[in-house]
C-alpha cells in the first residue's frame, strides 16, 4: 500500500509535554513528551500496564494528568469544561469494547451526538450517519441493534459514530483486542482507509502488521515512559533499547 501523504512537518495536532500521572501512590505516566503532527499516524505499543491506554485517554481528558501539559489543536486541556468540550468536539475516540448504546439502533447511535451536541436536525444527522455507515460498509445494518451485530460490525459502527462528528483527530484504544481473530481484518481495513485519507491518528494496538502498513511512527512504552520511537521499518528491524528488542522479539515471532 502506498503510504498516505503526511501534512507538512511542525503543524502539531497534539503536544504532550512533561506529563506525569498517578493513581494514588502509583505513578502510571512519567515525564511523557510526545508530539503528533497533523496527518501523522502514531501507533503506541508496549506491554500491559505500560501506561499506553492511560496516555491516549489523557489526550481527550477521559483521564486527568497531574503534571505537565497536553495541547490539542492549540487548546490546552485543563479542568475547564469549555476547553474539554472544544477538544472532544474535534477528537473522535474508539474504545476496546465499542461503548455503543444497546437500546438504540445503529442509526440512532450515529445520530444522537449530532442532534444533542451539534444541534443538527434529524434529517441532516441521518444523512451524515448513512454516509459514514456506507464508508465502513454496513449501511444495511442501520435499523439493527448492537446486540444483533458481530463484534467487528459493532466496532465499525463505533468508528462511523466517531466520524459523524467530523473530527480532525481519531484516537483508537486497542480497537481490535476484544474481537475474534476473524473479525480483526474488517476493522483494520476500515482504519487503513481512514489513514489513506490523511486522518491524524493515534492508535494503541499490538497489531504490528497494521503498524507496518499505516504508521508514520511507532512509539514503544514501558513502565509509564516512552522508551523508543521511530519509523516502523527502523523500530522493527533495528530497535536500540534492550527492552524494545525483548518486547518486539516476543511480539513479532
């Protein structure tokens, strides 16, 4: 696959500087510095408990960091609700366990935020929802409920729902880890399609084939720290740190 065009360098979408976070006495993030430029596709990998999901959840204030700064599209995330709402309105997030409303149809799941947050009329919200359900190849499921869909289909609905808000950044928190192996490809194919359009993406995943194909950079975390980051070709073939070598040795072989 031809690598998507990356936006010119030095146009930051997300700037993480000196971020520290604790759960009680346990420090889960330690002096994190990470810049994601517009159009880049960053894959974050690492062992369980390394802090990677916490970091991505801090990027839209689902988790609160205690020290340092996170700036998203020029807006620093603080406890001010207006700032949080402005960032979240421009940042889509897809979770490990879909987080669809089980009592709403697929179409209703995709229109509810448009109508309540964006205040769009029902007809316009429906048109937008159907456009993105077509984009993820399941428009025929619009009147179904989440419980009537496979895991892969539910995750594609979750992606469509996020896209309906027209985000400039998409965050993915282990989007395939809860899926049966045969369902993983359909979700990754959808994500690859988004990447080919130049969407700024940050994805926590262990899907290294996806990282090879899509990522502009891979970030390896361990013990709450960024240990190493580089292009997929270099990181996978010639990692510098011993911890990275051990992790990738197990993951890739």
